[in-house]
C-alpha cells in the first residue's frame, strides 16, 4: 500500500500554485522521458505518483501529495503525448500507483 494519502488534493490557493509552478514546471518541461523526470524530481525531494487517473506530485520527506499535474498546468495527458504512457505499478486498492523503474 502507498505511503501517501489516497485522495486527490484540493486545488491549492493561487500563491501556492504560483510557487509550485515556478519550481516544478521547469522540471516537467525539461524532462526527456519518464525515467529522467522521476530522477530529477527525486533529486529535488519529490516523487511522482498516480491516483484515480491523475498524476500527483508527492513531497518525499512528508509523503504529502502537493498537487496534481493539472493544478500546475501540466496535466498527465501532456506528458503522455511527449513520453508515451507511463509504466505504473498499481497499489493493492487499484486506484493509485507509482511510476515503475
């Protein structure tokens, strides 16, 4: 079972969205593929997970789901168009998972 909460986060307030975009969007935009994206996020203290069909960004230290990709203007669909479908290891409940190696 996942270590992060199994529900989607609410839309962050505008200041939080602005901060998250300024930090995370360059990482998402510069990634070459899923492996590169996961490595860069890990170096910065985050991880990528999937919940209920949405990509979520998780803070590694706290396992807190910070936002969905859509919240910061980079929905899963846009990354799938660039990299292809991600290989996801699904958690036991079937509604969440993590990017496979």
